């Protein structure tokens, strides 16, 4: 029996070192060399201060900012350590109640907006951390943001257009707007 036990332990130890130590170090080293910003978390800095990540959504609640997708992470929103969706299907009563509540909240905060509410403003993404919204969701919020910042709505719509990124490789996914980048661009206008 010991003749089988020793080789099994040696293989276990070798694979642990190879797969648990050497491989992660090699991948981290290559990533740091080839993609230093991404390997460091795609952190966004303003005046030397880290204000967020371009890959993780943030909660904005002020009317002068664009709001991102609702977060499905717990116990706090946009918690990178707790990435997960709600796993509620479209017919789940809890999902229906949550969406209705979000619709009511959006209508209460912007009662003059009669546009249809884009689905990404009332449903959480699969990861619960989505940093981007659809151009339609950004346009839906344009009048509120313009009024709060005393801008012309056309100026805000132009800013949305400037920050709309196309589909990946021209055909994967949908056009999107990074909420943090758009809000930082608004802040740079000085209003």
C-alpha cells in the first residue's frame, strides 16, 4: 500500500506547486507586462486620486449624474467581492416586484419624463457589477441630468454620443456607455 501512497503524494505535491503557485505567478506576470492597467484593476484616477474602476459599476444617486444598472450584489451594491446575479427569472414574483419598484422610483424622481424606461435601468446584470448602460438608458436620463446641471439637453445628448462605444469588433454585443466615464466627463465641464 505504501508503494502506491508515496507516488500519489509526490504527484499531488508537484501538481499543487505547478498549478497552485507557478501557473498563477506566470499568468499574473504576463498580464502585468502585457496589460498593466487591466491587471491592476482598470482603475480610473482623477488628479492622482482613484475614483473607481472602468470595469465595476458604481452607485450614483444624485440627479446631476447618470445612474447605472441596479446591482444584484449583497450586502452592499456593486460589491466586487460579492459578484452575483439575483438568479430570478422574468416570471419570479420577487423580480417582478423589484422591477415595479424601480420603475415607480424612476417615475417619482423624474415625473415629467414620459419616455419608455429602458430595461437596463430596472434590471440587474448577471454579475451585478455592470459598469455600462445602453445609449437608450443614457438618453432616458439626459433631460434630468441637463436640468440638474443647468445644461441644454442637446449638450448632454452630444456628450452621451461622444461616450458611446460601438459593438466589440463591430458585431459582438450592443453599443454601450460607461457610466463612470460619462459622469467624469460631466464633472469636467465645471457644472
